[in-house]
């Protein structure tokens, strides 16, 4: 639960940075000088956020590579089950550190973007920050909902596999269960994406309200 909240918070901060950059598409500066200043802020914010996302992806890849190597070593461990459990715990901690780094980087992007925009004379940055906070509140439950949905899919799959033991064709039964599991998990992902899209749409509407009179 704590990890889910950390992920949601980090994603929220990252989206807050993206929302702060979106004013370039939404605002209509009255002077070319203002437009140039805001454009520079938006470019800097986009580059900052892109670098943060890149580091986050690289960090997760490194965690996965380390976990795969450790799992291979578990094959020769005196207690493979305990070894695998320890590797999973270490992998989870590794990803949590990646999330923490993303959170710090996104916060830096948000603060730098706000300072840059304030120097340009852009009003209502506090309003835009509130839009980001509203997005975090909207998106926070999505991770837990997707996790619960996936757990229900896996539970149904386990029940199905148990029933396959008495099926005349167990391999075919198992393949059918696997296909049903894949489809069920796909629905979970689609629902989560739809919820995130709705939250983001509301956040962008909020930003428009901050900038346009």
C-alpha cells in the first residue's frame, strides 16, 4: 500500500510538471516577448521531465537485471524458496528507490518551472499547482484498484487450473485458462488507463481555467 501511494505521488508530481509546461499550448501571451519567455520555460520543463523519466526507466531496468541474475544464483542455493523471496524483496526495495528518485526529480522540475514562469510574469502558478494536486487525488486510487482487479483475475485463474485436473484434456484446459487470464488482465489495464485519461482531462481543464480569464 505504501509503495502504491509513493508511485501515485511520484506520477502526480511528474504530471504536475507536465501541466506546468502545458500553459504554452493554452495561454495566449499579449506580447511576443512574453511568448518567448514562456516558450523557454516550457522547453526547459519538457527537457527536465524527459530526463527524469529516462533515469526512472533506466533505474527499473537495472533493478530487473540485478533480480534476474540473483534468481539464477538461487538455483544452487541450499534454500531456493527463501532465496527467491529475498530476491523479490530486494527487487521491490530497488524499484521503491527508483520511485523516490523520480519523485525528487519531478519536484525539482516543478519548482524550476514555477520559478521560471514567475520570472516571466505568468499569473496563477498557485492555481496550476492545485490542478496537479487534484490530479494526484484523482489518480491515487487507480493503482490499488488495478491491483485488486488483477488479484481477482489471478484467483479465478487458480480456480480454473484446479478444475483442469479433472478435464479430459488438461493442456487445452490450461491454455483456455491462460487466455482468459490474459483477457481479464487486459481489461484491468484498460480500466486503469481510462481512469487515468479522465483524471488528466480534468487536470487540463483545470489548467485552462487557471490561465484563461
